[in-house]
C-alpha cells in the first residue's frame, strides 16, 4: 500500500469517527435535554392533577358523598382533559384498583401498597413505546389512595426516530463527500512525492542527471531541493570514482607495458647467454644490458613504493636549510648537466623553509632532471626559492623545447612521457612528475606548469 493511500485511509477513518461521535454526542445531549423537559412537564402536570383531584375528593367528603362512583366520575373528567396527550390515570388503595375499571379485578402489586412516597418518577417502555410514570399519594381520608400518572412519549420518540434517520443520511453523505474531496486533495499533495520517487528510480537505473523541480516552500519542496543537492554530490562522486577507476586501469595498462620492455630484454639476453656459444666479451656486454634493465626495474619499484607510502602515511616536517638542498641537488645532477651541456643556476631569497628534506630533495631532483631533459644538448635551468612567513614558492625554469596544452594537461599522469621514444630510450619511467605531485600534496601545496612550445617551461610550487 502506498503512503498516500495509508494517509488517506487513516485520515478519513479519524474524520468519520470524530464526525459521527460529535454528531451522536450532540444528538444524545439534545435528546436527553428533551427528556428532562418532558419529565419536568410530567411532574408539573402530576402535581396539578393531584391537587385538583384532592380538592374534589375533599369537597365530596365534606358533603358525605365520597363514594366510589363519584370518585370515578371525577377521575374520568380529569383523564378526559388529557385525552389529546393520551395520558392515563390509575388510582388504587391498599387492597384494590379503583380506576380504571379494567384493572378492578387485578391484584394490587405488593410493592405499590404502603411503599409509595410522596411521589416517584420513572421512565419505562411498554409495547415499544417509552413513557413517563409518576406515582404518589393522592388522598388521605378514611383510606389512603394512590395515583399513577402515565404520559407516553410516542410523539417525541417518533420525532427523534425521524431525526436519527436524517442524521444517518447526513453522516453518510458528508462522509462520502469528505472521502472524495480528501482523495483528490491527497493525490494532489502527493504528486511531488511521486515525482521524487520516479527521480530516485531513474537514478537507481543509472540516470544520474535525473532531478526534480520542487515548487513552493513546504517540507516536500525542501525535500526536493535536498534530493537535488544529494543527486549533485552523488553524480560528482560517481564521476570521480569512474575517473579514478579509469586512471587505475590506465595505470595498470601502462605499468604492464613498462614491465614488458625490460623483462623482454632481460629474458632475451639471458636466454642468449645460456643457450648460445657466446664469446666472453659479448657475454659481458649482455650481462651489462641485463644489469641496466634490472636497475631500471629496481628504480621503477622504488618509485612506486615511494608513491604508495605518500598516499598512506603522513610526513614529518622540520626546518630545512635551503643551501643544503641546493648543494645536494648540484651534486646529484652534476654529471647529467655536464653531459647535456646545461647550466644549473640556484638562487634563494630565504635561508630556511619548512618541510620534509628527503622528499623535497626528490622533488627538486625530478623537476631539474625533466628540465635538463627538455633543454636537449644546451640550455639553462634556474631554481629560485622565495618566501614569506606564511608561504614558500619554488620556481624551476628552463629554456628547453616546451610543451603543448595537451601535454601539460597530462604531464602528471603516471607513465606519461611528452617524448615517448626518447624518454624510454633514456630509461625514463614517466613517474617522476606523478611522484612530484604527491610530494607537493603531502606538503599541502600546489604545483602549476607554464609552458610554450619552443620557449621553455616554468614549474611553480607553492607551500
């Protein structure tokens, strides 16, 4: 069962129950009030009857004519007065009924004799008709006479019976009208929920662009806005996950490709040495190639381990003397610079910077190595370090071949080489700038590339 159907049934149930209980309560209270009015009227009439009949009996007694026949005549006159109301008078003494004649042969109830107070009023039902009975002492002379006044409530009963039928018809009609109105109102109110459910189903089916268009400022509209915000985050996260999955797959493909070349060389030369009748000098040459390819694999594995370590652990930072960084860098790149005919210039406006010394050495070495590689046979590579109390900037600039925009967009991808043939021939793995990017991120910094083909490249690192 849908939510709106549950709300509909619960709401209509509560409304119908409360409505009918309210109408019944008002009906019952009004009916009881009319009964009370009828009782008060019956009590008044009873007192008027007893006083009138008692005066007549007293006069007849004074005249010595208080006989049974005279008493019946008086009672008949008074009963005829209330003929329209269909009221009935019953009179008896301690032994027998006196009036009406049809009761003369019947025995007086034991509880009626001597136990009637001044008066007593009861409501009872006879032959399906409700009536008010008032009993009391009528006259005390030689005998004590008792009287019962019976007033039927048939007219009131018929009136309220008709009203009860009308109440049922009105209640049913009103309930049906309310049910129809509430059905359309709830359907209208739940329309945004149905749209929201459809959007959720669409997203579950893979349509991440699915959105709702809430109107108004109520809770459902707010829910729709929150759903759109959630959908935006989910879409961004999914795109990010897809991008990462694609990058991981590309990394695996590139890694397999990088392993293929050195392993093929190692296996090929080892097989040649093992199975061929190889002269000693040629064997030494083959072993040298095997050593170079093995060293290449070793360097690749160390670089991957460094990258994995940076992703999974925090780094230790401390104050570093910039001059010592430059000294280590010049020693590491001295031979490479000399072979390439490249001049390395180092300049710093600060004496110290804050970071991890080993990682920053690796950062500078990789950036400078790339710059030397880009310069070709001749050129200049300069390193400038500037800083303030809150920021340190390292700038590595060369006047080499430069890069295109497409190359700059991919330069930090693992195993990417701007010059694939030359880079692989020189034993470059394509992981240097990827490692640099992770080192910069570990220092909570940024690395930006500025380059133009034929005019060189500038790398700006900011911590």
